[in-house]
């Protein structure tokens, strides 16, 4: 067992891999980046907008209610994204409104629990009972605090933006004032807003509501963006370079690969580094199972460049 300068302990196996990764030639890493750029561009044309189709009528709630995208965003941690973005529909169904006063007068934690109890959604298998209780408690607190913030400010997640162009850093720090939106989520929202500004995607409920009210609304400065790193980004990044097994969640939480992924993203898209993130998330979520033996490499978009591919 070894201890790194930050106090992190790693096994000899992991340390050996880390050292072997360091001696990869820059030309090899750059070649991977160039091939990955082509894959991302082709992938965007086929996939990005179809994700919303899976939500069906639940997307209409996200599109039509000003607080719906915010609620979904706050719920989107530790659970499947499709469940997080379905919860506003469930709250509307149970409360009858997405007005902050109505939601604040209800038992938010109880409503969130009822969503999973009803089998509309399910907690990830890795979440133990105490982790589920922690998610319910913290998420309900975040929702209460964020709704109170907008109530006190006399605004909404749509009205908080003016009819003008915003720089990514300005939007980032505007979002960070909201309870339940940490640095990772703020980066993700900024990324999504830029994607919509550049018309790389055709739909995003929060952006589209703002744009409908403020036609000049746009987010620019994409060269300043970063990849909002989650467990999928860590897993897929490692497997591209041939590391099939790892404690992906632990490595993500301890930030083992943050700088490697950020700098690699700048090789792939120097003009817009965060553009790489959605592909990493999608592959990690849909094909690249945490247990490599169960990974669906045959249908994966990265199988031609992935050193861990079975094909």
C-alpha cells in the first residue's frame, strides 16, 4: 500500500497503472483525442435529442412549468437521470401545482419517497438503505431552500435571466447561489446552455423557457468550460486507455483523474472542452457497465478506439 502526497492510499496495482499511463506517448494520446472528436460529432447528430423522447408526457411538465427543470436538476444526483427528470411530473401529480408556496406547504420528503415506493422509479442497486434515506433527506432540504431563495428574491429560474448574452462564468456563479446546485451541476447546466445556444441540441426545457421569454438569451465563452466529472467519465476515460477494472466511484469521489480528463478534453475540443462530457456520460450509463464482463461493447460508439473493447 502506498500513500500519495494528498494522503490518498492506492494499491500497487493502481499505482503501477498510474505510472504506465504517464509514459504513454503524447502522440498516442493525441491520436486518441482526434479520433474521439470525430466520434463525438457523429454521436451528437444521432442521439442527444432522443433522450428527451423517453420521458414522454413528463417532458411536457419540464417544458411548461418554470420550476420543473430546476427541481429535476436538484434531484439529479446519485439516482438515474431519467428518474430525476420525472420527479417534477410526480410532484405536480401529487401537489396539483409546481408553485413554490404549494410545494413548500407539502411534505416534500414524503412525496419523493412515494415516487420510488410507487415503482415509478427505482434507486440504484449500489445505494444502501441509509444512502437512500440520506438522498431523500438532503434532496428535500435542497428543494425547500432553493424554492425559498426564489420566493425571497421574487423571481423564478426563468426570470432570473435577462434578455442578453451571458458569459459562462457569469452563469456559473449565478447558479451556484442556488441550494442543491454545486460546482458539478453548475458546470453541467452551463454546458447544456451552450449546447443549446450553438444549436448542437434541439431541446432543453430550462433554456427553451428562458429563450421564449428572452429571445436574445445566449451563453458564450465555451472555451472556458470544463468537463463536469462523474463516475461515468472516470470509468470510460480509463477504459479507453485499457484499464478494464477499477473502483470507479471511489476514484471519482477522491478526484484521481480530474486533471487528466480535463486536459484530455482540451485535446479533443480545445474550443469547447465540455463538449466531450455528454458522450462519456451516455456511454458510461448505457453501455459501459461497471463490471467490464457485462459491458455492451458490441453496440458502444467507442468500440473502435477503446483499448478495453471486446471486439
